[in-house]
């Protein structure tokens, strides 16, 4: 079964450090990345899990992972993203 079709029964949280986190912006609003694509090769994470990108204790991105395939994940945060809309 493709990864994007597997949904975890118990959501997990993938935590990333904003200073080291690399992503591509797929959608943006007011210069902030609202939908991102990033490398996620750890098989313990699946669609339905949550990603939190932190800078110290400040949350820069908090959203649901909607798709994982071929080592890439797509997640969205339409409400409070502080990630600059760039390709890193």
C-alpha cells in the first residue's frame, strides 16, 4: 500500500529545528509558506501525523502531514506559518 494511503491510528509528531529544516514552498500567503514539501525518509511517520518546526520555543510551522511518498512529505499550515516562502 502506498505511504500516502496509510493513515496512522495514533498520530505522531515530527519535530524539526527551523534553523536546519529544508523545504520547498508549494503554496504561500503573504510571504509565508502554507504548504511545504520536505524530505521525510523515517518510516515511522505517515500521512496523518503532525509536523512542528521550532525555533527555540517559538513555533514556525504546525500542520498535518497529508502525503508521504518516495521519501518526500507534504504538509500544510494555513493559519500560523512563520516559514518564509522560499525554496531552500
